[in-house]
């Protein structure tokens, strides 16, 4: 555990990116540079969600969709800043030697006002548990979606050449390279995967947008506003912007953490770039393909053309390389309690971790097999779990830390954060309910 009263570390090469004692098990993580961190942040956000933006715009309308997407992007970036500010204050007031991780910030935010009420202490533990569960489900959910995305892309190419193979079989084959990639335990080395993935994804985005601009139909043929499926838009959009679980680990891993924030810091540069890409690919993708827009825009490309096939494969490889960075965060949370409770894990931590990593990799594979509908799984994870992480917890953290700092919160901060929380709850209920209903219909249809 992070202990209070320790002097801040001065040797950046000894920084750990893990918490709950995980740094004692894990080798010291080599610090990452500005560009390595930017690569990891970019890859952590630009994945399947990017190519699902056209489907999101379809669910909101070609006018309303980009407007709402921009608003959500601004709110998400603001919530990221709220989390970082809260973490900095909690680190300072508790004299921590390391920046606390997301769940620890949530826990300590309930205790930062020095309340002697046991009710707040219980709330702190519960909130930390909820946060950890949400992070794990979200990150592993990303991994499930990645498996579906890559497998669906391969299936599309194979079918064009007359090879009919079940999605489940393709996914089993894809599992092999994925398994090898998750055996890498160091974030700095994972940045290599992220760098390769970024090249593939950037080229994929450029060519996909290029295809979308060819022979655009009349703008009036598209729905300007679509309230009927708006809840699914919310879930998909939040899923795409849910990089908040990576924010603190990436900052903690930097050689110079101060370069993560600021006008030209990693977070601002990375998230503005991500937001522009999302709006662009979503807008032109829906304009081009209309109601035929698939859960991933790459599935709408003309598969009979060689260039389109190259793009589909390139994006699939990029998504595949993104699996380790998402998987990394969940393992950080799930593995430490195992070490504390199981003697074998304490004696052979590396072996135990590799076994655990392999097991969780198979779990993501099993879930992907169970719910192979890409767009519905995206919306479900986004609406239910991502909204808790992106909106509710940062709002709570800002309210509690401002009360501790200034002995008051201020009307403006109350209004802002209550609106964020209320918006999140409404989106969670409507988006999650719609996604569960679609999953139910899918199972009911299959059973008949």
C-alpha cells in the first residue's frame, strides 16, 4: 500500500506505475517519455470506438450527432482534468510518495475532509470497490470488443474469397497472437505495440475517411436528428472516450509527469486530436453509408477492392496491438489481491502473474463468443460502466476535494458537477436499458 508520510521519490527510474503493493511484486517500470506516453494515450483511445463513431452518429442524426459528440468530448476532457487535480491534492495532503491510482483517489476523496463519521469510511471502501470493478469490466470489455472487431474483419476478407469460416473459429485463431502479446508485463515495452498500432490506425483512419468522401449522396438523404436510438449513441460515444482509466497510470509512468498536463501537455494534445478524428470519421462515415452503416466503419468498405482489403487488415492489426495496453490496467487491479491471499503467488509472482494473465485472456475470449454483436456490446459497456468512471467519480472527487481545500464548494461547482452526475445517470439507465433489450432480442431470435 502507499504509505503516508514518505518523502516523494527523487529517482524517476525507480517509479512504479502500480499500486496496492503491486510495485513490490513487479519489476520497476522504466519511465516513459512525452512521445511514448502520447502514443499510449492515443492508442488507448483510438481503437474500435473510433470506427464505431459513424454508427453512433447514425443513432443520433447527422446534425445532432456531431454536436453531442463535441459536447461529450469537452466534458470528458474536463473530467480528466478534475481527476488529475484531485489526485494531485490528495497526494499533497496525505504526503504520499507516489501519485495515487484512480480507485485510491476515489477512496481518499471520501476521507479527505477528516470526518470521524464511520459512515463515510464505509462509503470510501465501497466507492473504491465499485471503481475497481468498473475499471476492470471496462478494460476487459475493450479487450472483448477488440477480439470481435479483428475476427469480424478477417471473416469479411475470407468470405470475399469464398472461404466461409465461423466467427467463433476465427476468434479462436486470433486468440493465439493476442495471448503472446499479453505476456509482456512492462508498460514501456507495451509502448512499442502502441507505436505500431498507431501507425496502422492513423493510416486506416485516413484511407477510411478518404473512401467515405467518394461519391457522397445528398445531405438531405440522412436523418438530421434521431431520437429513437439516441440512448445507443450515448453508450457508444462514452465507450469511445473512456480513456480515463489510463490517465493516472500513464502520468505516473512518465519521466516528467508535469508534461502530462498543461496547454501542450500529453492529455490536451492527445485528446483534442482524438476528438477531431472521432467527429470527422463519424460525420463523413454516416453521410456516406447512411442507415447501412455497420458497427465498425471498416465493415462498410468495398471488400472487392484490394486497397479496401489492405485498410481492413491494417486497422485489424492496429486494434490487435491495442489489446495489451487495455489488458495491462485490469491486471494491475486484479492481480495484487491474489498475491496477498495465495502462497504460490507470493513465492512465484512472475509465474503466477503469467498464469493469471492467460486465464483472464481466455475470459475475454469467452465473453466475446457469448456476445458477438459489436455495436451492442460497445453501447452496453459505455453506458453502464464507462459513464461511472468518466463522469460520476470525477465529479465526486472534485466536490469533496474542493470542500477540503476551501471549506466550501461554491454554487458554480455544485451546479456543474450535479449536471454531470445527472446526465450520466440518465444515460446509464437509457443506454444500458436499450443495450440489454437488444441483447435479449438477439438471444431470443437465435433461440428461434
